[in-house]
C-alpha cells in the first residue's frame, strides 16, 4: 500500500510552504538542497508538520484545505 504525506515546511523567518508527496524523506531532502523555486528563494528547510494517508486524493484535498487556512491558524 502506498503512503502519501501532506507536509508543512518553514524557514527561520517563518515563511511557510505546504506540499504533498509520496516520499517525505526524499522530498524534504530536495527542499533542503535549495536548487530553485519558492523554497530556495525563502530558504525553507525545516519540516514542522506532516500527516499521512493511503489515499492520494485525500492528501491533495487536505493540502488544498490547509492552503486556504489563515496564516494564524497554520501557525
């Protein structure tokens, strides 16, 4: 059975990034390499929260719900 993770990463200055992956360890490592994109621009490297599910659609739905939350609620 496949696992999917919804995760939140943060930078030192508390910029947040929310994503979905099927390999959390590899995905966080890629973010930490800071090659390009949003996470590189804002130096987002710390994993601060994650949830797991076996349903990819549930993971995507949860990611979208978290992205709609206010910043205060995410923190």
